[in-house]
């Protein structure tokens, strides 16, 4: 991807005028009564976003159709693959829109361009399918190749969104690499109020501390794995903490993500108190 294209995509992410479109769309997607299906669409059972995996089906079908369009006598198979791509684009779109509605403003603006390109591709392949079904193979192939160009453009924008803007990445993954091995003192035991979320630092890494009882403490990485929201500013209830930014819910006992858009758990620290009344914590895979 050239420098000019990168600058153009960066400009899209900074274009506040697009918020007039993204904000209403975000509220529509967030208000859909999806229930537990929303977590599935986010990819929580997989441990990472579902969208990149699901899109392989329509994209693979369309690329394969393009190859067969160059092979004489493969018209029927190519038409079938175009149809498979159009039909499976719907669930792929659902996963993308659900993720998109829980992103930052810059990512949502870029995501809108990505969705526009892919929507154009779906429309072109739908027209290609219709043309092929009516015996207009030449027009169907032409529409298919134009659709493939739109897919490639959308994929490039999606790559920019995922890797340059870090949409969908686990924001807590660097924590074990930033925390020094061994035990670290966070403060005196009496400094922590029962049931309250407290923020402390281990070197440059912020952590959430919740005192459950006199001698039971829970310590998690403070920055939410979804989009780095400050968990120490979230609500603590029923053994969990809820991120104040996008509503991801993490179990205090082990950091496991049990609700919201987060697909990765929070790093969880072992705790102990020393003979001087200090709270100490350790991350098992630190370093």
C-alpha cells in the first residue's frame, strides 16, 4: 500500500464529518435485540473476533469464481461459487457490524469505508449472479471481476483497520512482556477498602485492585483487552468488573471475559501479603 493511500485512509479516520453517519448507525446496531447471539458474533467463544474468520467463505468463493471464469467450460461452477459468496456475505456482514458498533470514532469512520466497499462488491456479485442465471455469461463475468476489485479494495481497508488502527486486537496482550518477573508490592493492606476498585502501578503497567474481604484480593491488568478502557473506573458487582467504555465484563477471580465485546481475558495476578502487612502481586508469565 503506497504512502498516498495510507495518508488517504488516515484522513478518513480523522474525518469528523462522517460521525453524522456513524453515530446513528452505531445506535441502531447496538439496539438490535441480539441477546446472547451478540457475544457469539463478537467471537467471544473463539477467544478472538469472529469476523476475520467468517469473511474467508465469501471472499474465497469469489476468488475461486474469478479463477474459473478464466477456464473454458466452468460457467456452472463459477455461477455456483458467486451464489455461495453472495449468500454467505450476510453472516459475515453481521459479525462485522456488531464489532464496528463497539469501536472508537476513528475506527468506525474507516470501518464505514470498508463496509461501503464490501457492500458494493456484494451488489456487483448479486448482479453477476442474476446475469449468469439469465444466460448472460459475458456480463456476469465482467460484473464479477469488477466485484472482485471492490473486494480487494475492501480487504485493503480492512487490513488498515485491523493492523494500523488495531481494531479487534487484544489490548492486554503486551502486559506480560512489560511486567517484571517476581513479586511486586502494591501498598499496605489497610490502604485498600473492601469492594472498591483501586488503581495501582507495577512499573509502567496499571493494575486494578479489588479487596473482597480481609485477606482476599483480586488484581487484574487495568486496561481492558477490548479497547484499553480503565477498569478501575468501572462498576464492581457480583464478582465482576464492567469496563466503563464498552461494557465488557471480566470475572475478578481469574480475569475471564464473561460479557460485552471483549474476546480476550484480562491478565490476572497472584496475590499474597507479607509479614509487614504489604499486598504483593505476581504475574505467572511475566517477562
